[in-house]
């Protein structure tokens, strides 16, 4: 199963976009998948406030876990992480014009009205799967 298929399957199971993206890289990052699912849970739905898309924050966590610094003076790791985050955002925005959940969905799911509209319009079934797949695809491109 490809990473895109794994992330898509995880999302279809009912996990959030951030969880689907982040946990997909557990094996590659030699990390505990359950811990990754728990850690990334709060980032779904644009951090529950329709802010930065969860697929994007999940990707940021992958980048951070792979290349982030664990020492304050590791400026090379800090720069690499920063560069990869910027490259990810550039590629994601080329495809979707934004990284903001409310812009990607066309509604603010942090409000009752927006959440109702998203449910009635099946936005998490039509838009979000593509965002998850694209986030994983972009990660695979830039992490090589």
C-alpha cells in the first residue's frame, strides 16, 4: 500500500486530516503510530478553528520529526526544517491557492453554521481527501 493509499484509508476510517498525514510516516520515521495519532488529533479541522489545514499541519509535523532540531544550537537543522516547510507550503498553495482550512472548504467549520454547511455539502468527503493525498504526495517529493 502506498503512503497516499494509507493516508486516504486512515482518513476514511474517521481520523482527521492531520492524523492521516502524520501517522502515515510512522514507519519511515521509526515512531509509534498510536502516539502520532494522539499527538496530531488536536490539529484536525484547522486546529479545530478552521485555521491552517490539518493536512498541512500534519505535514509540518512530519518535517519536524524528520529534520527538526533537538538542540537549541543546531541551526543547520532549524534552517533545513524552515526551508522544507516553505517548500511544502509553496507546492501546496500551487495546487490549492491556500493553506487555510476555511478558504479550502469555503466555510468556517469552527462555527455551527459552517460545520452544518460542510456536513450537508459533504466537504470532508469531497475536498479533504484530495488535500490529504496531495499533502502526502508533496511530502514524498520533498523528503527525498
